[in-house]
C-alpha cells in the first residue's frame, strides 16, 4: 500500500513537471517569435535589416570625436570654445533650428573657430513620430538655417533624444545626411561634477568613439581639459565626426559601429 501511494505521488509530480516544462517551452517560443518578428532576434544575432545610425567607427587608430548638442542657452558655450581652443581640438556641434535662429552670432563664432556643424532638427521633436514629409521639412529648414549663416553645406544629423526609426534614417539619407548617434554619453546634462563627467568619458572611450556632450552643460567646460589631456596622454587624437566616419564602403555592426568592407 505504501509503495502504491509513493508510486502515485511520483507519477503526479512527473506529470506536473511535464506540464511546467511544456508551459515554459510555450512561453519561450512565444517570446522568441515576438522577438524575431519585431526585429530583436535579428539585431541580436547581427542579421538585421533594420536601419541604424552611426554610433561609432570601427578602427584601430586611437581617434575620437567630441560632439555638442545645442538646443537651449549659451551661458557656458564661450567657456567650452575657449577650452577647445587651448587644447587645439576641433569638435562637431549639432544645432536645433530655433537655437540657430536665436543665436546666429554663436553659429558664426563656432564655425569661424574651425568646428563642424550639423543639424539637430528644426523643433527638437521625437522625429520617429513624424511623416516622411514632416521629417524632410525639419531637415531641410534646419540645415538651411545653418547654411545661411556659415555658407557651408550640412552633412550630419543627430536625432533629438536619440530617437529614430527606419523612415527617419532613409529620409535623412535621401537628404544627403549621415545620421549620427554616440557610444559615449557624458551625462553632462545631469549637472554632474566636472570630475564625474570626465571619469565617465575617459573610462568609456575606445578608438572610434563619438562622445555626446551639450553646449550649455553646467560643468561641461570644466571637464574638457581633464578629458582631452588624459586621452591625449593615452595616445588619442581628436577629429570632428565628419572627418572620422567612413563615407562609403562600410557596413554597420548590430551596435551601429562602422566597419570597412
């Protein structure tokens, strides 16, 4: 009798185990299918056809790019320009159209200091929510506002909030623009201390990195001498993004890093 009850219990537990395993398998299958059809599977395994912006450059050369997004204010911009001039570093500045129109003297000052200028949209909106016509209008008007001041064509575009989709990138390509993200975030917009900003950047940089900063960060200018001198001592040089990226003959890894083909 004891043997019979033990056998029955073991059988019940076995059936429960089979049911649980079946349930887990169903859940995993459902999640896998969802990931596959959403593109996550393909992105993870490097087989995606999803459009990606350029996050960094695959290179053995110890070169990095500093970039500054300009959307609000100018209180700290002169200090940033002074720090870059002292270190003889040229950077890339991405400007929103309403900032460009409000501070044309700064657009001119940045350009004349030898820096590169790209567009950061017209209205700083979530551009993945816009139609193709709306995207084109944002890119054209914001680029034109910069060109009217500098007399130079705009070739680079950074989406506000890092927000993008396939339509945004293909539309930017059609407008002759490279869509640029970053692989190193300074988090200077959080008003971190200069030392914290510098350590975040220095510890994350690798050859071909694109560093995100902001023209009006509270301690951005103070962090630059430490960042630049430390990286220079480690053998790094600085270039504007347009001089660092590959213009053709490249592919993008699943993390958005350019690789020469």
